[in-house]
């Protein structure tokens, strides 16, 4: 058999990919290469929410996303034999001997196993098509990310959504914004119960205005100001909220599911997500595993703890398979 470079190539260096490098390199003593298209590790935490406070991370009551990535990188990356940042994976193919050939814009790498930790990939924020948008093309009225919290200091903010992200944003911005209005199209939140108590407490103290069972009808921007038009499910007359920014927390839609060559190898895709077996995180292609926000399985949740669980499970499955060879 010809020389092969690595036991495992991990594609992606977000939370899932970083921890997978630790589980494979340190816990399982595998030779690992991590490939990341960005110049730095962190995935969504670094590119979308670096200054957003994360809750529910084991070991931290709360921590900024950027700080968590810094700590996680220091723990995990030293256990990778090679880290390739700023390299985009252009394609993956299976060789005749069963190894994988990973082509990047800088060359090719051969590996016995692959772990795909590609996250949401090329995705766009969800904004319902039913919402009328009368705003300038270059306007900063609509926001989806949390790159610079200073943008919201002393401003009037509308937050759309009722999940964990919406509630986290509302909680955090209540401390720096002039006004925070949370608009949710349902009567109940879909976040963790503890967060419901927090957001209700902020509402009772007047720090946040809750508009539950309300639909957003339109966003309008003119010389007279910026407005969010909403209407209650049981009301006929709409209301207008004057706001400086609206933050949509309706999630993201993937425009491309995975890397070129994945579908051709036979990996099963469902709603732009990779289907895996929960017991070992293996895809429908033997020796190809996937973890993190790129995957789906029954009961899958998108937060930090499942990413850590999935990374550990995939690493153990690979270690056991190598041990049986």
C-alpha cells in the first residue's frame, strides 16, 4: 500500500472540528490534519457572534464566543499533526484502496478517514418572504449577527424570534440598548426554560417589551425614520415600532449542502444537511464521518454540548475501527 499522509482529516475548525482534533489526536493517538477555509479557527462563533455571550458551555457560567474559541483552540489544536488555515476544500474523492483524497486550493492530502465539520456552510439568514421590505440596499437596518455590540448601544432595537438566539440577544442588549422589543409569532418561547424566566423577569421590570403572537408585516425606512410594522394574531389594526435596527433570529438556510464530490460518493443529504448514524456519526459512506451543525439525526440539537458529544463519538468510532484492522 502506498504511503498515506494522515489517519484523519477534519474539514472545519469550528467548535465541533476543534474538539474532534483533541479527541482524535490526544485521546485516540491518531495522526490528524485540520483544514479550515478561514484564516482563523472558530466557525460561527468567530465570524458571526464573536462578542455574543454564550450560556450553557460546560465549565463557564457565561463566556464571550471569541474567548471560548481562544480557550478551546489552545486546548485542541496542539494535538493535530497539521493545521491548514486559509485553505478551501474543493473536492473529496475515494481512491481504489479505500483512502480519501482531499483536494484543496493549495494541493491534495490523503487520509484513511474523514470527519466533516463544515457547519452551516454557504448559508443565508431566513427572512420570511411575506415581510415587505422598503429599505435602502446598503442599509444597516437589518442585522443577523453580533460582530460589534457597540452598534446597538443606546439604540432602539427590535428582535424577531423566540428561540435561544433571540432571547440571548434580548437579554444582553437590555443592558446597553435604549429600548428592546422582542417580537415573536407564537405565544410561547422555544428556548431553554431557565431563559424564559430571565426574559419574563426583564419584561416585568420594563427592560424589555414583549410582543408575543405578533407577525412582522413590513420594514420601512425613509427620511422620517425607520419603522417595523407588526400585527397581533387576534388584531386587525397593525402597530408601528420606531427602531434603529432589527435583528432577525429565524435561523439560516443552506444554499449549498456540502463540498463538491460528497454527493457523488453517495452521502445521504436531507434538507441540505448530512445524515449520520447517531451511534457513531458515520455517514452513508464508510469511513466518512460528520459532526456539528452540518448534520442531522433524530433529536439533533444545534448547540455546543451536542458538538462535543458528536466529536468524541466519531473519534472513538475511528479509533476502534483502526484497532480492529
